[in-house]
C-alpha cells in the first residue's frame, strides 16, 4: 500500500501531474471520434471474409448491404457482437465500409436473462 500511495502522489512524466491529482480533477478518458471507432472497442470478434455477389456469408447466414455490390471479390474484415448476430460491421482496408444485415435474423428479438 505504501508503494501505491507513493506512485499516486509522484508527478507523472507525460501528464506533468500526479495520478491522484489528475483523477480528482474529473479526468475523463479520451473517447473515440466516431461511432465506428467506438464499435471497434466493443466488437472484439473479427473475422476475414470475401464478398460474394449475394453478400457476405458467415456462420451459415448471408449478410447484405447495397454498398457491398461494388466490392464483390474483395476480402474484408467483419466485426460483430456474438450476442447479436443480426448485424455485422464491414471494414475494407481497416476503414469502416458499412453495416450489413442478415434478413433471417433482423426481425428476431433478443431475449434478456434477468
């Protein structure tokens, strides 16, 4: 505990203030600049897929978006929430391209367990 107290009161080399002081002055972490960047933080599961003429095939489902038509044959990275497979986020060369929807899952309701 003594080391922790010492660390929290010493001036930090990058911020110029002790961590305890920075925390007490309502320090807010840097938030992502866009929703796509925020999604990257939350949607940790990433897979590579090739875009087919009828969309992206993943886990026995087909995901579609009109934007994908211009990228048929290209490899993309998809990111998704494994608890909600109705929608995936599609990235081309590490840039957000679009969200793609699975028509079979789009109208399904997610049950919560409380």
